[in-house]
């Protein structure tokens, strides 16, 4: 979520800000080794869509309906699709005989607080029968000519329903070497850096690299083989306006 403009304070529906539309298109690819035992590195190409006006902001797989902004704090209702969640039973030997776990559409409130020290963001999202997840993050961008570097850190709480769906083993799925496992809630922590290069005003090439440390309720699962998961995303976007 982009920090709010100080001139557009108050509820979005009540302020008189001019409705200016900006949009762009691009593509990217994400790389991350799977946390599941025996599963390899996941490579996922994805389209990049950017759209922003007074009411809505869309970046990639995240869409925000803008509620309002007050003293640097913006509030929105968020919808988001998780790209890397889930697996197929054929992805690795340890998953053979498991029912497929699918990605989910998440929705809920989100906020962003822009200060001179950086941007603090948070969200609490619901995924139906896949549980809840709450995230808090902080990043600070530094500009160097056509480049910008933004270190970021975050922590994400995952409900027991979420962890059990993606990392649990149901009694009907248990077998030798894969005991039944009912998971509890947990917290993952992450850190990384995003580098943007803008050869022109309209074009952006980005690289985002980071690492996540998975919580105990995940790593205790018999189907999980990693505690630390590095990941990277690279992409290109052209803004038409």
C-alpha cells in the first residue's frame, strides 16, 4: 500500500481530491525452495498489473479498496491471492497420498503508516476454511539516482487452521514415515531487500530478495524439511500514466 497524500486526509468517500488514474503492466518470476521434504525449488512466473486512483489500488496479486487516511495513516480493505501456498500430492514422495492443498483468496483490513523513518504496515486477513493470518512489516527506502534500495523486515502470525491445512497430516493421510500431525498457530519472521532500477520515468526493473524463518508449528510437521526459506522475485513494469 502506497502511503497516503497529506492533502487527501479523511474518509475517501468524503474528500474532494481529484480522481487521477495511473496504471501499468509488466511481468515477473518468483523463486523459492519448497519447505516440504523432497520438493524442489518452485519457479512461478506471474503477471504484474498496476492500477491506482482515488478509490482503488492494485499491485500484482493485491487489491486495496481505500477507506481513508489520517495523519499519514491509510486504511483499506484488502483482497489478496497467495501465489506460493499449497501443493499437489505428486510434488514430492513425502506428499504422495496427501490431498491437494490449494492457494486461497484472502481478505480483510490493512493499514500503512508513512513516517520520516520509514513505512510501517499491517494487515489481518481471512481465508475462509483456511484460517487467518496477520502481518506487520517495516521498510525504509533509500534513493540513489535511478536506483532505490528498500530493506524490509516482517513478522506474520498464522492461525492453527492455516498451519494445519497446509502443514498438517490428517489421520486418513498417515502412513509409515508420515505420522498424523495436527498443527497449532505459529509466527514466521522475515527480512530482505528490494532494489528498484528506473531507466526511464515509466519503466521499473526490480529485484526483491529475502529469507523467512518458519515457526515451530510448521517445522515440527513430518512433511516439512526446512526451517529457513530463501526467496527471490525479479520483474519489470511499464507505467503508462
